C-alpha cells in the first residue's frame, strides 16, 4: 500500500486505541502512545524512500530524468535500486526489512515487552506502540504485494516472501482495481478524520467558554 494510506489507517485507529489502552485499563499492556503509533505507520517505508530520493538525485546529476518504472534505462541507479538491489543488495534488503519483516518485529517486540516487564518503563511504551504500528503496516503489505513483499523470516532467511494474488501496483495482479479501491478508502478515511477534527474543535470551544 501507499505510505500515506498506512498513515490514514493509523490516524483512524489512534482514538479507539487510546481509549482502550489507557493506563488505568491496560492490564499489563504498555500505555498507548499516539505519536509512536503514527510514526510506526510510515517508518517501515522510510529507509527505502530515502534511498530512492538519493538515487533520483544521482540520476539527475548524471543527466538522467526520473525514469519510467516500465522502462529500463542504462546507467539509472533508481532503476537498478528497484530491479536489482531491492532483491539482491544486502544493505537495501536489510534497511527495507528491518521494520517490515514479521520475524524481525516479533523479536523487537519481545525484547521491548521483556524490558517493560522488568520495570524499564521510560521509553518502552513508546517503542512498543511504534512496533505494533509497524506490524499493522507490514500485515497490510504482505497481502498486497505479489512477489516483492516483506521477507517473512528476515534476518534468518533472506529469500522467502508470501506471493499474494494481489498487487497494490502491478496491473497483472489487479493493481489497477486496487489503486481505485485504495484511494476511495483514503477519501473515506480523510472524511472521517476531518469530521473528528471538527467535533474536537467544537468541543474545545465549548470547554473554553465554560472556564
């Protein structure tokens, strides 16, 4: 899915999760951290986004325009990133799957939970909800990537992916239909968020008038 779609989903879930996992009602679950949850929605994609921007700048400096993803351009590092390095370069694989791989996230969640249970509660709630949001992000991605989804068992295995019958971008695997669905969903989520923001502003004005 597009990175902004993950962010919209997290923003919608933020309010009910805040109610459900308030400090007084958690029963052992770290108190909800909204900022961590929002950041975790985009964190898995950030390393590859930054790498892509660097590659595009290099192409631009070399006199190459931003390449069409369906066209192979000799010398384009941006094309090399997605056609080769994404699948074969260990640095690109590691940066992309550190917060995408279910196995990697389970390990980090386990460490965070253990530290929280030992009384290390200064940063662990923030880290816990960051990782939970990353896990939600990758759960969505696994379902909508045909052959380029997250590595399931990274860092122990650097090859195995789930081959979904759907792709969020590839027309050969319902990519065009999914693009329509995803952006309709985005519009609905944006409308809900705007409505929530409007209600919050009204409630805030009423509160300020009574004090």
